[in-house]
């Protein structure tokens, strides 16, 4: 009986050691960015991460089509430009807000009026200087395209939108213009530095 007890204790101890010494199961790393409706890893720009050389940008997509890659890329680019126009509106609003905060140029009501006036000038058709920075086909055949503007093009577009707004809505801009000419004020606003990540929220 004693031998049996010793044998049983030895077996329990051995099982205990075996259980403790077994290596933990490896957990598959989770991708920082995946394609929509998929668990497949995607480049970070697909998830709106900034890209070097691009001041502001947007991702567009187009479903797989029998018309071919060229057609899909064109459709994805058009989609991206629509999203980019929205991003640019936010970017310019932030530039104007930042300009006001650093100069004390106007009241909140005036800022809101000016912002509304400027953003009316920004559409996907007005985005001159845009270019395709990246493109990729997803696991399901969807084409993804990143369209954006570099720093110089962003400033140029901002100046053009501000100047057009000044001409179309002089009353809204009266307080802003005070002692500054149209070109000077437009250039100052366009030079405001706005963090790419902040402008997306």
C-alpha cells in the first residue's frame, strides 16, 4: 500500500511539473491595420496614417470591376478626391482658427461666418495639384487609392479658397482684413501649421 501511495504521489508530481513546464501557446500578433471586412494586414495608409511628403490626404476605394484595373483606379481616385475635399475643409477651418488664436483677429461668430464662406469654395473639382501617393488591391479585389497634396499645393489651394471667399463674401471678411491686403492675409492663413492627425478628428 505504501509503494502504491508513493507511486501515486510521484505520478501527480510528474504531471504537475509537466503542466508547469509546457510552453505557453503563442498568440498571433494583431495587425496594426487591416483591409476593411478582412483580417489581412494592410499598409498603414489604408487606415489613414500620414505619408511622408503629404500634407493632407484621403483614401478612396472602388469595388472589383470587369472594366479592369484602370477603371477601378480612376473610380477610387474620384472617391478619394471627394474625401480629400472634406479633409481640406477641416484643414482650412483649423488654419483660420489657429490664425485667429495667434492674432486675436475676430470673434467666434465672425470665424464661423468666414469658415462657412471659405469651405464653400473647396470641392473635389477645385483640388488642383492632387496626386496619387499610393494604391493597392485588397484581398477581395477592391482597389484602394491614397490621394493627397504636398505642403506647397496645400498652401496654394488654401490661398485660392480664401481669396475667392473674400471676393464673394466681403462682409464676413471685413473684420479679418482690418489692416491687411487680400494677398497678404491669404498667405498668412495658408502658412499656419496644422497637425495632420489632429485635423482628421
